[in-house]
C-alpha cells in the first residue's frame, strides 16, 4: 500500500510539471514532435480495434478504431 501511495503521489506531482511545460509551448503543433512525445507519453498499447495511450501522469485514454 505504501508503494501504491508513493506512485500515486509521484503522478500527482508530474501533472503540474506537464501542465507548465505545455503552457510554455508557444506554437501550434503542425508535425510530429519527438521531444514532446517523450516528455508526455509513457506507453502506447495497440489492441484489436483500439489504441491505449498512457501518459506519464498516469492518465490513460482509449482511441477506438
């Protein structure tokens, strides 16, 4: 339980860092940005009919095909 709490707290601390980083970006994305992807995304998992994107903040989203 202590490990889970520590992981959860670490994720909470990264959210403001990610928000500050995104707010500091002064341009619209028009093409793939490797640095941005590496800072924000933990992993991408491809399933049948959907893609799951897990952000370093711990938030996951599913994209249906």
